[in-house]
């Protein structure tokens, strides 16, 4: 099982580390504490689950349906 640091997840998601910590704090992203310093690590399956639950699907609108301004 691969474990990611908060910094790695922030880079992957293109977010700040503070935002990643907030997601963990509010329970949106699961993390575990490891070692004596209790460093936070995000399991790969937790990151995949987060991405799956928070993906945005955009509709591709044909040019003929777009409004002109």
C-alpha cells in the first residue's frame, strides 16, 4: 500500500497544503498517523476514493448550441 505525504497530495491535486489538511480535518480525505512524530500520510486508496467522489463531469456543448454574446 502506497502512502502519500500531505505535500505530495497537494501537488497531485494542485491545492495548498492547508487545503489538504482541512480536507483531512473535516473528514473529506482519510489519513493515518505514522511514526513517533505522528506524521500524517494519505493511503493511495483514500486518495483514489476522494478523487472518485469529487470528480466533476463537464458537458461538451456543440458550437451550434452555444449562445453568442
